C-alpha cells in the first residue's frame, strides 16, 4: 500500500474528526476502523446525544467540524439542534446537549470523510506497531485479506483503548486507584411511547418507580432515564454491567448479561411507567458502551485538580464545562462534580508520549487521571481532541519537526482563539 502522511486508527468521534481535519489540511490520510461503519461508540452503542460543550457556547457560536456536523445533521433531520438536560434529574446539573439519530450520523460521517478525500479501511484491525529509533515505522493490520504492514509518517491513536500506544510500549492506567472501572451500558430504543403522557411523570414519581424497579430486581439505576430521539422513538440508558475490556471471556458474558437486563428493564417500563403501556423494544446497540478502558500516560497527565480548579495551559487545545461524572461500579447512582470555575482545559501535552515521536493520542484514551478522564470522555471533547491531533500532525509535517516536540501554543491559537 502507498505510504500515508497520516494514519488514523479508530473511526469513532475522535478518529472521524482527526481524519477529516488531516485530509482537509492537504495530508494523505488513511482511516482504519474495525467495524463496518464510522462513529464507534456514538453510532454503534447508540449514545445519541453529544455532550461536552463549554457553558458559554451556543449553537450560533459553534466553530469548525462540530459546526459543520451539526448543520449537516439538521439538514438531514438527524437532529433538531442544541437543548439542555439535567444530569441525574438534578436541576443544578444543567448541561447542553445535541441529540441526534445514530444512523443518520453514520451517513453524515461517511459523506464527510469521503468528501475530504480520506482513504478508509473498514473491517480492518490494527494488531501491532513496529518501532525504529523511537518512531512507529509501520503498523500491522489484519482483515479478511490477511496480515499486512502499512506505513504512515504520523499515527493518530483514536482506538478508545489506546491500543497503538500500548503496542509502542507506552505506560497506561485503568479505572480508579483500585483499578475499579465504571460500568458499561447497552443502550436500547423503544417505540410506541405516548410522549405527552410520559412528560407528565414528575421527578419524584420517577424516583419512586425506579425504587420499585430496583426492589423487584428489574432496574439497575435510581432514576428513569428515557428520552425521545429526534424521530420520536425513545432511547434508554439504564442497564449497568461490570466490564473489563482486558478480560474478553468475562466481557463476552457481560454483553449477554446486558441484553438480559434490557429485556427486564423494557418489560418493567411497559408494565409500570405511564406512557409506555403500548411501547415495544425495537433495537439495542451493536455492543455495550464502555465508559472506561486504558488511559495512556503521556507527557502531561491531566489531573483532577486541573479540572476542578479550571487550570489554564499555554497549549490548551480543548475547553469544556462537562462535570466529573463517574457512574458507580457497585451501586445505582453517579458521582457528579462540576469544575469550580465552570470550565476546564485540556493541554496538547496530554496527547503526546515520549515513547513514540510520531504518535498522537485522540479521544477518550488521552493522558488523564481517573476523575479528569470522566470529564473529557464525552463526544464533543473527543471530536475536538481529534481535530487538535490532526492539526498537530499537519503542523509538524509542514514544519519538519516531531509531533511530540511541537509547541502546542500554535494549536491553542487556532483552536481556542
Ligand atoms: C453508556 C454510555 C453513555 C454515554 N453517554 C454520553 C452522552 O450522553 N454524551 C456524550 O457526549 N458522551 C457519552 N458517552 C461517552 C462517549 O460516547 C465516548 O466516550 C466517546 O464516544 C468515545 O469516543 P472515541 O472516539 O474516543 O472512542 P470510540 O467511539 O469508542 O471509537 C473508537 C473506535 O476505534 C475502533 N478501534 C478500536 N481498536 C481498534 C483497532 N485496533 N483497529 C481498528 N479500529 C479500532 C473501534 O471500533 C471504534 O470505532 C457515553 C458513553 C457510554 C458508554
């Protein structure tokens, strides 16, 4: 295969954004994705609402790739634009969201990568990286054609698990101080809901119904989490399963347990929740969404204090107001803490490593402590980190410097003004 300027591994929100941005910057770009479609967790796990905006952002003030994506989603009737929700039903936890239809998002991502001129290998997994003099000299890929080698001048790891970085020998951490991971959730869609009737259910009634469901062993969280998608079908994020993605045997059992939970939850709703009397389950995600996997330890580790105190950085590439949001691994609730200043920043140094001079991290696997990670893991931030990774790749190729020594303040000017 030809040599690429930029190879992006993983076509989730971060990898999609990185590939489009690198190609638009004039770089020969290849995107490698193991699924048959782009979007990763955003589409395959049917998450269906973008979060991670800064408090002062409005639909009108959006810039760059997120602006383009939203305008295309709206034109295709895949979104009605920005709205607000209360996390855990708590009125103090107001966050901006953009709900979307996952299947329409898949189409738009296809269009945007194609129009940008990205080469795409779907159904292809990166299974190794070869290093020469502290640089990735080639990646090993596997698909139905067999095992092949492929070369790129810069590699962006947007795999969610930091798998390329691990293959390069980078250090990583996972979970909290005891290695405990947040639970995963299999999202499902349920149609035939009387939305007007459900809208009249008060928060205290929801809490009481959730208590009843928990007591009966039919529910797994202490609130009713169901909301309409733009097409009127409801989406629900209520299963909770323990998943360690580094134990595939246990993970496989957990996928089946998640499907069992969804059957129980949807039956409970149909039998107990006003508005769901004539509802029926239409689909579940292709896989259970994971909230945690490896966090690669990069040149800077974004700390909990950085987030809570809103520390600014000369090389900041993303800003957000999304709170620390950790779902209880053994209980039924979430631990949510807002940044004190209302906003936090992610420095470019959390996206680069010392072990591989031509590697950039993007999305959920960047270098952060457990709690800080629980703020950056949402999709608007992942997309912005993807954009930043690609801009860094383009700048380093243009300037002839290593991407892991690039002065991130150049990116700050472009991304945060
Ligand atoms: C249940 C749940 C609810 C959530 N709710 C929200 C929400 O409401 N709003 C929000 O904004 N965020 C939410 N999030 C968080 C968010 O969805 C994810 O953190 C985010 O989508 C991660 O994006 P990513 O691009 O880093 O990774 P992913 O979307 O997971 O993409 C990684 C991609 O890499 C591919 N890949 C992995 N390894 C390889 C390999 N070796 N070779 C080739 N391809 C590979 C995968 O197939 C995948 O497509 C939620 C997460 C979960 C689990």
